[in-house]
C-alpha cells in the first residue's frame, strides 16, 4: 500500500513555522480583499485595513489577551466509544496542530490582577466543533467559576455541533446552558466574545447566553450555513447577512471590539462589574 510521505508537524513546530513566515510574504484579507505584507498582520493577526481578526490558535489567543493563564482539565478528550478509524485520524491531526486534547482550551486567567474563568474555542480543532468532551470542559469551567465566585469570558469559534458524535454532541448545548444558568443565578458575570466563525449549535446555546456579547470585526455569526438557507427559503440572502456588524444592527451583539482593543475592553468590563464596584 502506498504510504503518504507527508508528516503532520507538531503544534510547537507549526507555531515556529508560522512565526517564521517572512515579513515580505503577501497576504490577502478574506473580507476586504486588501493585499498586504504579512509583517502588517502584527502580533494580533488582524487585517490592517478592515480590522478582521484572522483565525488563530487558542494558545496564541491566550498569549495576546491574558496576563497569566493556568490551564485546567487539559486531559479531557473524546471517549473511545465514539471513535472509528476516520474520526480517530481527524482527532490525531487536530491534537497535533493545536496542541490541545479538545476543541476548547479552559483555565483561570488574569487581567490586570482580576481573576477570570476563561474558555477559548480553537477553530483549527475540527472546526472548533462542539463534541461531548468540549461540552464537558465548558460545563466544568462554569461549575468551577460558580464555586469560586468568578466571572467567565468565553471566546467562541465553531462550526457547530460535531456530527461524528450525533445526539451526544447536540445534548451539550443544553448541558452547557444549564451550567451557564446556574452561574447566572449566583449573580456572576458572563462575557462572550464571538470570533470568526460562530455558528450552529454553539450560536444556539452558550454563545448567545452571555450577559454581555462582544464580537470581533466581520466575524461570521449565524446558525445554518448560507447554502442551507438559500435552498430552504428559495431566496438569496444579502451578502453580509451573517456578519457581526449585521447581527449587531439587529440587537444580538452589544459591541464590536478590535482584537487589539480586546484586552483593554475586557479589563474595563470586569472592573466595572466586580462586586466592590457594584451599586446596591
Ligand atoms: Zn480586511
């Protein structure tokens, strides 16, 4: 049998290679189609013209957003009973590329000495899909935050429920939302940051459960994909109907925040909502 000679690089190697992309390589923004040298993407990986935040690894987002971060539940992964050969190969590739055992990175971070429970979905882990272990990690994060009296900041980036896990994947929507409701009932703050893309079962559950919902510029935010909608309603939706800007116009997003301003904005929001600063 013919063996593929291509060997997938490890997470560390990939990050090293990404950092080693020469400054003079030409990049194109998928939103405004501006062409610019890769050096202008900067540390935040943002389009210098329209502010679109390119998709980034969860581990990179931690570095550019939080002062300190301690990962939790890093060994939770897909249970064997769900896997077949094809799925196992996808999981192995996702683990290698992202350096994560699941599509979400969870932990306790700090922003200007304020502690916060953090969840970051990784769009490079089978499209940040919501599997049973993803749901378990996010549920545990909210339960921990409720016990420790901490706010939660969740960065969503997902293609939706993971089809390989069928109903077990879909039930994570309700499971996570229940943990969010308990966190909310304890009077604690939950901030969501919608990143490109936030779709499907994630949009239909914890991505829209936040007390404050932020989004990165031009992030795709929707439920079903464009083609499914076109074939269902037999009409062509407007070009930008699922952009964060359109979704905000219709009242589902509180503010669009550039990635370079995210740390400052989150720090201010957390400070405003700490109990010492609350009225009454
Ligand atoms: Zn752009």
